[in-house]
C-alpha cells in the first residue's frame, strides 16, 4: 500500500463547511476550490475529503473530468450519477416506476440505466432525488477539474442540470445536496460562478491551501534516503518547486538510484536534483514553445501575459501580437488577421496548451506555463497595449 500524506484537519474543516446548514451560509450554492495542478488536490479529495464527508453520513459521488479528456464532460457527470445508483435496487425500482414501468425486475435489468441522464427519460434531478430519498442521506457531488465542463455544450448543460437537482434536493421535501467543484486555474473555474447566466452564480470560490511544512516533515521522515534531510532546507526547495510533491519525489528517486553519494552529501545532492528537475521541466516547455510557428508562439505569449483580460480579436491585442512576433527569432509566416489568429488558437488547443470554453473564452491549459514564460523573459512588454 503506497504511503499517503493525510490532511485530516483540513478535510474536517472543509467537510463541516460543505455540510453546514447555518443561516446565510453559501455552501448550499456549491463550493469552488482552486489550486494549481499536481499540488496534491486530487489526492486530498479522494483520500481525505471524501472519507470525511462519508463519516458525516453524506452519500458522496466523485468524478474527475480530467481523467478521460476524450470523454464529453457531460457524459462523465452522468456516469458518476449512474454509479451512485448502481446496486441500489430500491432506487432503481422507484425510478422504473416513475418511468412508467409497472413491473420491475431489477435482477433482470429490466430498467436500463441509459434512461438516466440529460434529455432522457429520467432526469438527473429525478435520479438524485430518488437516491437521496431512498438512502435518507445528503448527496455531495465532487467534481474535480470542473472547468472542463465548460468546453462542451453537453458539459454546460450538465452543470445546469446539477443546479436544478441541487435546488430540488435542498428543498424541504428531500435531504439536501452539495456541489464541491475544484479546478487547476482560478480564472477558468470562476467562469462557472461569476456571471448571472452561469449555473452556480455567486457560489464561493476560494484558494485551496497548498501543502505546508507538515507535509515536508512527513516527507523527510518517510523518504528513506541514505542520509537525513534538513526540514527547513527541504521546505525552501519545496517552495521553489511550486509546492509540487512530484518534484521532490523525482529528486529523491534520482538520489536513490545514484549509488555514488556519501551520506554526508545527501542534502546537497538532493538540492541539486530538485534544481535539475525544475530546470528540465522549464527546458522541456521551452522546446515545445520553439516548435510552434511564430504566430502560434506570439498568440500563446500574449494570452499568457494578459490572463483573464485576454481578448483575442481586439485591435489592442493585435498590436501585442505584432510586438511578440517582432521580438521572436523568426519572421511571421502569416498575416496578422482574425482567421490566422483563430487558426493559431485552434492549433494551440490541439497541442494541449490552450483551453477554450464552449462560449469562446480562452485560457492557458496550465497556469504554470505563464510563470515559465516569465522566467524566460518571454512576457516582457506584452501585458498592456501600446502607449
């Protein structure tokens, strides 16, 4: 069984907020947690938050919209709802009757689960209400990388279906429902709750706390290197690595499989390997950027510089594209016009560098890429239009 660092106190605090019925609490609208990718968020959801919610008698469903990027996020959400129904014969019988089936043979699968979904015979609201009523439990649906729902119409429809289900289950007729949505980019996640025409308008959006010194103390006591790591020094390295456990893990592996170091040099060797991990990640990313066409690179750099203020087809943005192209090593091979910028954005999507909501809002797929571009000096002068 793999070693896992648990954050039980944090899980207890968040679960208490999720389950709260306090007057004026916004928890019933949903709770949105933002944290960079690969900083331990998904592990926390699966290993700490979900078990704690279940200890509070919540029926907890979990779906990771990043797990299968080829699957439509709307169908992934529906699949999570169906998984909650599986094996609960009383719920299935109730749904079968509501679908007009007088005789129900659950064991013979007379009720097809494909009836449950979006635009099908049994709505998500009806299915979740039946599940809550049969089990007499509050339902908590955890959606990891929830911003991915906005990339398709079916995904956006699923979020509105969940809002309808939440509103129904939070009425006095049922046992309640909560949505916990997480995302790796605050700006993208905010699109689900910033505008009045979004399903979860007004729901609280908070920064998910990164792993802290207690994680480093645990890491140093379990890393099993030929010498002891200094906790203060290891924490400094962790901050430099962007609070990403995988960087420390990769450095530790490099030390383990290098049989030359003397025990007294382990701390220094570990620090060197952390720096190497960071440098290699930066170098790999810059190789990807150098493989782009000049226009693709220019569009990507301007998007990274502007962030949430990026407006791809405004005149001021075209001026920034021109500045980015002029600062590059190669001459642009296409005109700076709307069709070519649109083509560049589509190519960046295909390469997994840019994210696009169904309504045409663009953002970086990985927020950390902006930091890498800044370190390489590739964002200078691109944050604002010409004077």
